[in-house]
C-alpha cells in the first residue's frame, strides 16, 4: 500500500484539480490519499471528493505545513509515502513513474520533475523555465546518473516509511529527507518522467519572497548536517548554474533576461546570508503559498 499526501493552503479549487490529476494516474497499488490543510474551504472540497472515492481523506492543522506533516506521518498506512502540493498537478503517469523506482530495495527516496506552465514569452515566465529546465532538471539528471546525492523538490517526491516519523520545523521536509535517506544507507533517485506541473509567481515581489524562503530552508540544513554535500547553494549556482544558464537562451531577449536573473539571484543569496548570519532571521514553519 502507498500513501499520497497533498498539502494545501487556501486554494480549494486548485486542490480539486490536484486530486483529480492524481486519480487519473490509474495507480496500480492500493492507496490512501490525504489532503492536509488548515482551511475550511479545502475541507469542504475534500469531503465532496471523498463521497466518490473513499480513499480520499482530510487532515486539518493550523500550526504549519511541516508541523502538520509530522502529525500525518504518524497515521499513514503505506510503505511508500508520496508528497505533492495542492497548487500543482501531476502528469497522468507520474505516480507510477515514482513508484517504479522503488523496485530497487536500496532506493529510499525519489524526486519528481517540476515543469513550469508559465509562458516563456515574459521575463518571470522565462526565469521559471530556466530554473526548472537548465537548473534543477539538468543537475538532478546528472547527479542521479552518477549515483550521487541529490536534493528533492517539494512539488513531488516520495520516500520509504522507515526513513523518519518527524522532521525539524526550521528546515523544509524536501531539504532534510534526502539527507536522512542517505544517512540510513539508501539511495536518492530522480524520476525524470514523473512530471509535476507548476504555476510560478507572475510578479517580482512574489518571486523574491518564494526564492528567499526556499533558500533559507536549505541554509537551515547546516544545523543538522554541516559537512554534508549541499546541492542548492550559492557556490553551486556560480560553479554549475552559470554554464547551464548561459546555454539555455534562444535569442537576445532571453540572454538579457538571463543576465538580469544573475543579479536577482545574487540579491536573493545576499539577503539570505544577511538574514541568516547577521540578523538571525531563519526559516520557520508556517502555512504559506509555495
């Protein structure tokens, strides 16, 4: 049996889309599908969905996403746990693609592939495609083929039920879970055909807020694994990301947007380091829009 968990914050209609996309996967194994959310609107949507499918359940908690997941961990019945968000939707065979990787008993965690649904014709949309395609995808693909450590995306990932029943509240689960997997002697794999479709921020303010929070969640890993190899870091962005990014543009306008992204990422990491080291403002758990 497998357990699928969808986390959501005040996006009931998107949750309905996310759940229906999962159900279209024609999942080959027995499963339970739990939607974890703090709001009543989502609860009503899930209650409606559960009338047609008894495998669907709702879990309510208002303290924070990771706090809720720690509680959900204790009630999951599956031996493989799959996690995704309510504001994204998976491809029609993505769940099965994820599960197929676990046929290798040494695989403890599997990452899916985020795909941007934003238009590439504007700057922020182009940035989302560059970061997903030339950044996250290429790096995970390379690390997975070489059997090296890789980090997951919270948009879609899965791990075995014996990895952990609790994660710290000051670091994102998709950040620390792969570390715990490797610590237990398992491998982390990348299922590049397990697609998850993501709508990214369409204004600069939301983009900066999202990326700063994501970067802070990775900085917090230093408290638990200071000597463990980090994939998402300012050093790696310069060392590996620059070359990949410069190969991605297809015209002069996209080259210009790419250079603007370099300066934007520099600002983001400067802000993260300043908050983390000088101001002591660290990542903290809450329900927030991804």
